[in-house]
C-alpha cells in the first residue's frame, strides 16, 4: 500500500505525517520508502555494522558501513538531504526546495556518514554495485557520494521534490547507477535485512528503483526553532487534496494477493499432461486403424485440445523462452486455458476410460475428495488472499507452507 494512500486514511500514518512540510528542502530530515514494496514494504536504512571483509564465497567487499532496506520504522531510517556546496545540515530561512535534476548528498542521521556507491560488487548481486555509507579508511577508495534527483512523476523539469507525493530515483553521479532494492535477504551479518544495490541505468526502469519520502521534518538551528511557525505554515501538506478518491479506490482494489489455489494449479497442469499423453496415444492407435473413440467424440477431443491446450501453449511458450525476469501475471492467461481443459479431461475419463460401474464409483469418490481438498485450501489461505479476518502471529506462521513465503508479522505495542 503506497504512502500516499496510507496518509489519506485517518489514524496510523496520517497521524504521523499530519502537518509535516510538503516540499523537501536542503537540510530536510526524511525517511525514504521503496515504492515497489516487495517482498515487504521497507525503508532505506543504515547502521554502524560494516560489510564483512570476505564473503562466504571468498569474494571481498569494501568493508564500508552497511546500507539496507529495513521493513520496520526505526531511528536508523532517517537521512538528511544535504547541499554538496554547503556544510550546513539545517534548513535555511526561507527553505530552499530540492528540484528535479539537482545533485544532493544523503547523510545518515545516526552515524553522519554519506550514502555512497562505487565499482565494488554488491554482496548478493555481483552484477550490481555495492551501496554503503562511506568510511574513510585513508586508503585509495575516495568517497563517491553525489546523487542526482530524478522525479519520475514530475509535472515539469523544474518540479519540486514533495513529501509522499513525489516518486523519485536517485542516480549516482560518478557511475550513473540507480539506487535499487534488490529484494534479496542478507545473511546473519546483515541481520536478514534486504539488500540495496546500485543498478546500471542500461538495465531498465523498475519500481524497485523508485522511492518516496514518507516522513519529513525540517532540521533547524536554534534561531529557526523560534520561527517554526513561519517555516511550517506555508508548506504543510494535505494528502486528501492531492490524492483523488478515484486514485485511492483504484489502489485499494490492487491489494489482493494473487496467491491462488495450489490444488487447482496442480490439477490444471496435470490435466494438460494427461490430455497430451492421451491425444498421442489415440493418434498412434488410429494410425494403426484402431479407433478407441467414436468419430464425433474424437473430433470433440481434438477441438478441445486445439482450443485449450493450444491456447495454453501460445500463452506459455513465448514467456518460457524469454531471458528476463517474469512475474505471475505473465502466466495467468496460460493458466486460464489449463483450467478450461480440466473439466474436459475429467469428463473424458468418466465417459470413456471408466468402463465399469465400480470404476465410475471410484472415480466419483476421487472427484469428491479432490473438490474437498480445493475448498479446504481456499478456506485455509483465504485470510492471506482477502484479509477478511485478523490472525495471531502463530496462526500466520502456520500458513507459511514454504520457507520462500515472506509473511510480514507486524508487532504493535
């Protein structure tokens, strides 16, 4: 769920962000949330721990301070937007907004080290650059901490960086790499947090390279504390005015997880395999003048295959051959044709392969058991798919059938 949508609701994030400045200025203190939000929502994060000198595979690192994406709100998620040409880390009066195309530095609030990337391979993504906070070891590894702001959803090339509303990419000046959430979980030395990398622009645009400011406050000197009302009043934000009802409605309807039903998926795949085997078996026997099916039944069988199995192949094979990252929605059209083929195969088995009453009764019992399993799986995973009831942490963990299922368990105090 996007920051803009959450901030438009009463309570929660709206309570936290109420009255915060709208325009990000030099000296602003911000948290940066990744727009992609997968496998879980997370914020740009750093801490005093450094990357290990040598990784498990024997590859070396820069031994710089770790930069990760952390799926919980934390004091180490705060960064200061700094003007590279000035030493001050506070907002001027009046504030000087950051605009599209400006070059900035990001200073980690708790450790005061600069966000940095360089031509060192990332821990888990060796094709990408490591992202760190620069530690001066007095060796031949100079800091490379300049980032150019690219406002993706800007209205003009002079667009101002806005809290919550602006979706931005941070492009490294020296290497043209883009700050990106890789989504991989770091080992124990990285506290199982998510890897952040510098991805070359040539690899294309993706939501995982887009960030937005969720929480924002002005860093102020003692003089500016006395002028807090002057600084904040003109720039307070009201997300309700900037996010229309239609935009909120459309985003809410996209929050259904495409978890699916493992029984239906597996049965549909099995039906495709069974149809293929039976088709070639019948075809081989017909070549030998052995007709197991009446002519009209054979024609219906061939037509069903041309429509369903052919539709599956046309929608599946092109994506199978692609050398790019594929997602669930690439395979959904193919799955639709598989599901259409499932009742065709079941009916065929009942009519033509179950030739005795005993076999037909046994097959009917198996169908009832199969249908009951499908209903049970649907009912079990329904809270994850539709969110129709709240679950305790133990109940959520019980739904994790595979280790690769990242189910976020939020802790409330």
